[in-house]
């Protein structure tokens, strides 16, 4: 019997070795190595593993898509189930992760080239591929479109007499130029040579033109409502200066930045006094009264006493103007 048991053990070991060898032989080369069918000189590849075909494919697309300026959405859902058996309750928690890759036109050519299921783990493995030539053509097309847009906006800025229209056009050109950087970076990855297409107009030159025009625009600040906070006038003037605009007198400028501040004492909540604020700015043409744009921001502040809370609101307004007033005024011009 001992001899039989020993022979049985040997057979189990041999069977295990044969099984492992068979699995290794059945596993596609692309799972752990480069693919001979899709060489890196011609293709970009991504790999994914999942409990379902769809999950593995989405993970593979997401793996490939991380090279580009795309959004990869990961949703984690935790599910808890309870099973009642007499007086005992068994609780099981399952954590699932769903990955859906959202790609834009530039990498819409991603394909799932291979799919394999592991006979032991039952997991699905997917190989996503993207032709470098196809992706490169799409990226170059997008870069050409952006370059045309930048040139068109610069032409508008050069032809415009209204300085705000100049600012608006150059702002659009700058936004397009910034967006271009992402496509250029992607093209450098796709192109085997590592080169992209240099922009006909540099981003630095657009920014310089915009800054020069902004410095020539004079705006006079004017407080329409201050809610009793006299300091709001100096805060508005300081915010305009921080935004890069020169504050002119009523005789020197055709534009007025009208500021409004409304304060509401919310009373004491726990150990703190709360104050709510609404601050609004509007850019107005002095002669016609035409409003070129307006924006409102809500704010809150708290302190041990109401007076300090109101002072802290003004500090928050000052911070807000330093961070957002320039962009708001440029947006008025661009709209």
C-alpha cells in the first residue's frame, strides 16, 4: 500500500507540472510581453484584466488612453448583502470596479485586437491597439484646425478698433494655443521620431500681445453699494490693479468697473457669528451705459463676533479679486 501511495503522489506532481506547462503554453505572448503581430514601431497597445469581457476591454482601452489627453472614468461601487438563517445573519461585502474609457475623436481608432480567458482564474485579458499612423493623422488634422483658429483670432484682434474686442480675440487664441499643447504632446508620443508640429504662432507671443493691450486699457473703479463697508472701495481698486489694469480717472477712460457689495448677518451659530456676502462687478461703457459683462460671487465668513466676521468677509473679497477678477474682465471682453 505504501508503494501505491508513493506512486499516487508522483502522479499528482507530474499532473500538476503538465497542467502548468499546458496553461503557460496556452497563454498568449502579448499578456506578459510585446506582441509580434502588433509591433511597437507601428502600434500603441494597452492591456486590461477583468471579470467580464467588457470590463477587460474597457481597462485595456483605459490603459492605452492614459497616453493621451482623455478622461478615464473609474466608478467604485460597494454592495452589501445580508442572508438570514435562523437567528444568525451572514453579511457579505462585494467591491466592484467598473472602468469605462471615454475617448475623443483623436483616439477613436482604438480597437480590441485580442481577448483571452484564463482557464484557472476565469479572468478575461484584453489587448487594445491603436495604429500610430492613424492616430498621427488624426492628431495632425486637429493641430491644423487649431492653428487655423489661432490665426483667425489674431486677425480679428488686429482688425478690431475696440480694445476689449482685441482682448477677447487674443484670449480665444490663447485658449486654443493652450489646448494645442495637449495634442502636440500626444503627437510626440505617437510619432516614432518623437517630433510633433511646431505652432506657427507661439503661445508666448500671444500672451505678450494680450498683456500689452491689457496694460493700455484704463478702467475707473466705482462703488455703487458697499453695505456700509467703506473699505470695499479700496478693495475694488486694489483688485483692479492686481488684475493688471491701470485705474484711470473719469476723464481718461471710457470704461467703468462698477462694484456692489451686499452683506447679511446670519447671526450666531454655535460659537461663531456668520456673515454672508454677495459681491458683484459689472464692466460698463461710460458714454452709452452699455454693460459689457457682469459677474456675482457668493461668500461666507465667521468669527467670534459680528464685527470681525464682517472684516473677514472683506478679506475674502480681496482674495477673490486677486484670483478671479482678471479672468472675469477678460471673459467680459471675450463674450
